[in-house]
């Protein structure tokens, strides 16, 4: 079955296979529960160091040295892991290590994987691990990404390929535009691929987005950049979508997706506390909503970070908080590495009488580095030869005005 899959790519879709989700639902739930029971047997129970030293497995005369010398783990960790895996000969473990090495795992990766999942060393390299590695390779997972994905979620190595991984891939592939997007989504949310509810959350949540007119580009953006959000409980996801509409977000724009993410990733108490902070800076309710509509990620800024940036812009630079509400994107930039260095240059130019006209802060902060250097640094280098070095020193250090 796996061989056939590798030859004939899976391209299931909601439109052409409406019965698939229902069929897969019971199947995936059954297999998932069975897997959790199977996996827990490898990870349950811990022992103190004295117990580990006094009650070693009979095979520890080989296991512990092998874990240290071949897998690169510490002696202390090797003794702990030897209570979970008992190795008799190097043949099987060597086959596993060699196989993983061929798929991008270096010594550091192998040590981390063995620490998280020591039972991988007794897996059948040819029949159990290789088909799964080939599968991930077939959908575009590179040797660079393979260790990252599997170290983030080594459960993928012990999940059934035919009954679990492939069916989930089929659903995910039907949500996204191509395998490249599938791989990116898998990299950014590997736990969602294993633990997320595809039938009760992912499928109905995507359906709600499409019924709301959200374009495929935005769906892909959400899956790739905020994949965990898509696995939220369906009722909460619907609430987030409706709230975004009520606030005034346009489903055709990417900000609609950002608003949904902010609603689901921040509790009601946190959202309310943020608006209280905004009020302290003169933003009333409507103004705060306007800021949120223009720049939903403002909600991600910790209160301390938001306060520091507003304090510098309003108190130190003299900008009106109402003006910042018109261009809240300025708050997205790093205070020490971008905002302070650039405004420091502007302050010098003004003090020397070289910059007579007021320049809107958005044209100082929101422009590219190249444009800023050309317009405000290189352009005045003849009058102020020290300016380039001064600016570089500020961007490389956390100086203040």
C-alpha cells in the first residue's frame, strides 16, 4: 500500500470525496486511542538515581555504554534510559542510527531523539521506520527539515503509516494548495498533525472560513503560520469568526485571519486588560478597535513592551498617541534595534538644522533599511561624517537617545 502511495500521489478533496471525513473519523479515533495506550507503555514511570544504580537491567552492561558511545548521551541519562530500553547487540540499533543519519540526523539530533524516545533504537529500521521516512520524503520533507519535524513530534515515528499518517495527510492536502504548503504547515505545527482533531475541528473550521468567503491564500496562511489555531474547538472557532466580522474585519483580507488568531490565542481577561492599557494612553474604545482593525497583532505585544514603545514615542519623541493610533504598525518594530536608532538620527539632523521639515514617524520607522540609510544617513554624510558609524553603533547595541 505504501509503495502504491509513493507512485500515485494522494489528492483527496472535500468537494470530490464528501464521505471521506466520516469514514476517517471513526478510524482515526480508534487508531489514535490505541496508539496512545501503546505509546504510554514506553514513557510511564520514573526512578531515582539510587534506584537506577542499584536495579539495572541485565543488558545494561551493553546498553549503557552503547547509549553513551553511539548515541552521544551522558552517563547519567544513559542509566535512566536503560530502564526503558534493553539492548543486546549493536546490529539493530546501528541500523536505526544509520537510517536516520541518511535522512538528515546528525549526532546532536540522534542524541535528542534517543532521549525523547529511546524505544526508537529497537524499532525495525527496514519495515517500521523506513516506510515513514520515505513517505515524508515523498511529500517534500528535506533532510534539513526531517530532524526538526520528528524531534518536535517523535510520535510520528510510532504512528501507523497506512491507518494514521496517510489519511491525515490526505485531509491536510485537501485543505492546502500543494505539498510544499503541507510541509510548511507540518513544520510549524507538528503536534497538530498528530494530536489535533481533524474531523471535529480542522474540517468544520475550514468549512466555516470558506463559507465566510475567506480566500484560499488566507486559509493557507492560517495553516502555515498559526496552524494550532485551526484545531481549536469548533464552537470557539465559530465565535472567533463571528467576532471578527462584528468588529469590522473583511474576510477577504489577511487581517481577518489575524483577528481570529488573536481572539483564540488570548483569553477574554487578557484582551480586556490590553484595552485598559490602551485607554491609559488616550485611546478610547472606538480608537482601540480602530487600532486592532489596522494591526491585530498589537494584541500580542506584552503590556511592558507596549508601554515602553509608547513611552518613547510619546514622551521622548513628542508624538501624539492619536497619531500612533493612525499608524499602529510602528509598534511592531524592535525598540532598541530600530525605533531608537532611527529616531536618534532624526534628532541629530534636527539639532544641526539639516532637517527643517517634520517627517511623519511612519516614513521614518516603516520604510526599509536601505531607504532609511539612503534618505537620512548617506544623504547627510558630507555634513556629518560620523553619522553612519553612529547609526551602526546604535543598531548593534542597545543604546538610548
